[in-house]
C-alpha cells in the first residue's frame, strides 16, 4: 500500500509540475521561454532514457516481464538560473525611437530554480507620464525550486524470435484541467542480442533503440530518441549490468503570449496577442550506466546510476514470466 501511495504522489507531483509549466510559459517570449524551459528538456530527457534495461540478456520468445521504474534526475546548479534577455520592442514617440526595456543584469529562475526577477521598463519613458510606462514591467515566473526531478514509469517487455525483445512503456492520458488539457507519455523500443553471434561468450551483450514522446496540453511536446549498447554478467542471483548510451531530446513549444504596443490614438500601451513557436534540443548526448539486479524466482529488484550532464538514480521492481 505504501508503494502504491508513493507512486500516486509522484504522478500527482509530475502532472502538477507540467501544469505549472504551461501556465508560466505563456508569460514568455521566444528567447526567455527557451532559457526557462531548457532544464526541463535536459531533466526529463535524461529521466526518460533511464530504466530501459536491467540486463543485456534478451527474453526468450514470448516470455514477458512487467517493470516499474522510479527515476531521480539531479539538477546541476548552473541550470537553476539564466540571464533573461530584453524583449526587442521599441516605440516611436515625439519623433524619437525608444526601447521599451532595460537590459536585465540579474539572473532569473529556470523551471527548476527559485525566484523570478522583473524586467524593468526603460527609465526614459518615465519622463512621459501619459505613457503609464510602469505598466510595462514584466514579472518573470518563479521556478519549482527543485534539487532533483522524479519520474515513475511502468513498462512491459516481450521476448521475440531471433534474439529480439520488445519494450513498451508509458502512462495513460491524464487530464490536468479543462483549460490545460491532457498529459500523456508513451515509448517503444527494441533490443537485439549481440552475444548470440559470439560462441561461448561468458557475458550477455545487446544493443537497443528506443523512441519516446511526452505531451503537455497543447503547448509542449517532448520527443526522445535513444540508442544503448549493453553488457551484463549473472552471478547466481545477482546480475551486474552497464551500458553506454547516445540520446537526442527535442522539445516543441507552441503557445500564445501578449506584448505591449503603444497606441498613439489613446497615448497609452495596449496588449496584443502574439503566437510563439520554437524548438529546443537537449544538452545530454552521451551517458554511462552501472547497475545491479537481484533475482528471486520471478521477482527482480534492481538499481542503477547514470553519469551524464544530469546524474540519474533509478530503482525498479519487476516480474518476469
């Protein structure tokens, strides 16, 4: 019961974080939106590529297994803040051109940071009280203030002929709210035994390719591609395993924000909608994983640690038939 409760709490936490991201992203333009969301791409890209294997041995044809992975990606300090950019907006007034904002000098929070800062309007505009320039100031959102990012993922494995193994993972669509929409995640992968081609080899060797996607309402889609080379050795009930991986993570964001435009007829600033659409590639490319698994009849308990830009600890439980 405690494990079920913990799993539910993690799912609630993750979906709440996704909801907060959508609401906050709608306050950003392109450049600051990228700076805010980039650590999200790195953290979840790293988490998604964890727990993909706990042995290099491929299941025999039509044997299957069920696993639950709990990942924890540690956020490096440098990814908790970024220097925002000045919105590139200007106005013509009294035959002069004015930038609306000062260049920011203070760091603001990323999605996993703590405190957001304010982008201040150009002080020159204070000389024209009729403009109400203070209305231009932009409060950048706070972050979630997280040292590490958890994720829980169930997955299914099925042995196939010719030394292959199919993996399917994810969780069903979950509606956060009517305004935001659904959060969903799914992934599919194929592992192939290499050691079957090497007679009398005392270890198991395999390669694996995996594609995964996450979507958050109508604003965020995260696509992930990973390739792993795996090795393992079973010693009685224990299995030592490890691997080298290459991964690519890409986020697509599409949302609407508002910009302030000077309306000469009313001598004031009014807000206008602006569509934002951009893509971000994650920083993580290569990873090294080390792990250990304990087997007792059908039950499997395992844990591993991944070294990459975002270090990840993964623990899981599974059964194989």
